[in-house]
C-alpha cells in the first residue's frame, strides 16, 4: 500500500511538471526577428506612385551594319529629382573616352543638354560607333550590356547612399557581308540613275545660263563705268551738251500726242494740232529706225518752230530742248523693205508709226474739206501704243536682253 502510494505520487509530480512546462511555453511572448540590415520599403502615400529611381534605354539608327561602317548609338537615362531625394548617376563612366563596348569602338561622342520634366531629369549621350573586328560577317553581334552606377542622396539629412547599379540589356546588331562570296572585287556599284543624271544636267544648264547672264550684266556695268570715267577725264567743252536719251525723247512724244488728243476732243483736229502730232510722230519714227534726231537746248520762253517739239529733262536743273526729225512714211517703208529693222515687234511698231504719218499727212497736205476725226483718232491710238512699246524696249535692261538674245540666235 505504501509502495503504491509512492509510485502514484511520483507520477503525479512528473505530470504536474510537464503540464506546467507546456503552459509556460504557450504563454511566453515571441522573440523579435533579427535585423536584416535593410529598412522596409515605405508604402506610397495618397497621390504618389511607386517608381524606380532610374530608368535607362538605348537605341541605334541602324539595325544592320558593315564592318568599319559608322553608326549612331543614343543612350538615355532618366533619374528622379525631388525635394527629398536625388538620384546621382556616375556620368564619368558614360563619357565617350571611358565607355567600353567591345567588340564595338566608340569613335566619338557628345553629351546633349539635359531635359528636366519634374520629377525626372533626362541625361542623353550620342556616340558614333563602329565595328573593326574580323570574322563577324553575316552574323549577329550584340552591343554588350552596360552597367550604369548611381547612388541616392537625401536632401534633408544630406546623406549619400551606397552605390547601386542599373544594367542595360544587350543590343543586337546584324553584321552584313562586305561583298558576296562570288564577287571578285570590292568596288561598290554606282547608285546614280539616268533620271538623276538628267536632273543634274538640267540644273547645271540653268546655272550656266544664269552665270552668263550675270557676266553680261557685269560687262555692261563695267562698260558704263569706263565710259563715264573716260568722259570725266576728257576736256569738257562749255558749249557741248549731252544729247537726250531715247526714253526721254519718247516720253516727250507721248506727252505731246496725249495733249493733242485731249485738245482735239474739245475743239477738233485743227491744223496746229495736226502739225504738233506729226512732229511727235516723225521723232518717234526716227527713233524706231535707230536714227538720231536734231536737238537744241534753248532758254525758257523760246517759241517752237513748225516741226519742232519741246522736251524738258533733268530732275534738279531742268532744261528745255527743241527736237525735230525729218522722217517720212517712205523712209520707214524703205528701212522695213531692206531688212534694217530687226525683230517682229520692232517692225510692227515702225509700221504703225508710218501708218499714222500717212493719215496725218493726207489730212494736212490734201485739199479735203474736213479731215475724218475717227480715222485720225484711230491712227493716233495705234501710234501711241507702238511708241509705248518702243519706249519700254529702249531702256538699258531691255536693250541688253535683246542684244544677248540676238547674239545667241545669231541675228
């Protein structure tokens, strides 16, 4: 009995101790985890988006190259810049002289201006690359992956984090064969076509014509300058006067014919008006044939004699000259018949002036009772149109252009 109680007592004590140990282990608090050395990532606040601190990419202007051919490689990196955090890349490793992309070689390069679009700053490099290694003909050769080193800087604490890396993937390039296997030389065929050659020939012809035209105008200007210089060096005669140019004479003829037509519309074609119109037509006819006209400078108030026309010239020092010519319709017809007047338009001008002279001559020197005003007006209008065209062609640019045209045409 005593032995039985002793065994039961020992068994109860052992059970009690086991139960107490189990209860103590269950109620004990969990031990804290050992620190990993890295702070847990902060969850983005409201309005923020989780993003990598740096993003890089690159591209080439060609996907297939030849050995030794130069091509462009553009590397772009976007780094975060905020008031609290700044990403600083190691740009010295990206300089053209420091970058290593074997078997490719960086011939040259330049860093372009940074572009800031908050919260990003974009840094871009442009390299000129080439492949000089042999044995890659007809193969795919990748531009090796590039490691970009950067670190994070905190603006508040001023601390700088440890260096981190960003790895760009390889960029495949196709290396073309320099020449086909069956070729026996390495000369490249010309890419020019007949259309391209014809286009360049047409452009060269236009350039040649423009150049010769410019040379012609330059020669005219040089000639005029030499004539003026030699004229100033000559001994001037106080009695000698400079003859009026053809444009001024024709302008005087037009003015006289317009005045005569205006007066005739009111009082009819009087003998005085017909005489004044014939004097202007004779001067215009002489200029159309290339003849000289008689010119005499007179004082203001000197009356005109029959057959003379008063013409004023000069801008500051106005002068008055009396001009006249003895041109007849028969003289004009004779010059037209022997081919002295060149050019279709010049012949038409001379013919219209001759017709007007015939009409006004018949009205002035015949015994008809009353001249036909409609016939006189029509002849005068045709003559005025011819004199206007003649005056335009008498200016020096038109004279030079006509002379050049005749020389090219062999006229």
